[in-house]
């Protein structure tokens, strides 16, 4: 008598690989990509306020003080504006500029990405906290 071999079903193996990949991607996102994006957004937010202030003739150090004195809610408004424009390419460019220490290019990038209305909103936020 010949024994019939039972064909193994590849579905559980495939599902296992897919689940493992999803876990690796999820961990990478939360441990690497997300913190890097948040740091880039924070930096661009700070540079955006600084740039708007400098356009108004204010020293960079004074603008930095204004940004640091902003409420968390107002900082979130600025960050939300930035995240609206932040696709993967823009975030990567901002991270690269930040890592290279190219603050002038970061400022230019911030201003170029915003609409006139958003720049006016940034100016209003600046005026709210300027001494």
C-alpha cells in the first residue's frame, strides 16, 4: 500500500511572514520614523517662526525666545500647518537639512511651503508672544 502524502497548505506560512513583516514595519515606524518626523516638524516649526520674525526685522535669538514662550496649543497649530505640507520627501529633506546644520535652507524651505494665509497666521502667532 502506498501512503498518500498530505499536501501542506502554504497559507499559514505566508500569513506568518506577512504578520512578521507588519510587526517589523510597525516597530520601525514607531521607534525610528515617527520620532525623526516629529523632530523634523519641531525644527521646521521653530525655523518658520524664526523666519517670519526675521522678515519683520527681529533678531533670531529674540524669535527663538518667542517660539520657546509659545503655549503648547499654539506650537501645535504651527506643527499642524507643517504636517499638512509634510510628505515623505519633504520630511526627508528637512531631516537631511537639520542633520547637516543648514538652518538657512530650513528657513527657506519653511517659508516656501506655506501659503500667504499661513504666513499671516504665523505672523499673528508671533505678535501674540512678542514682547
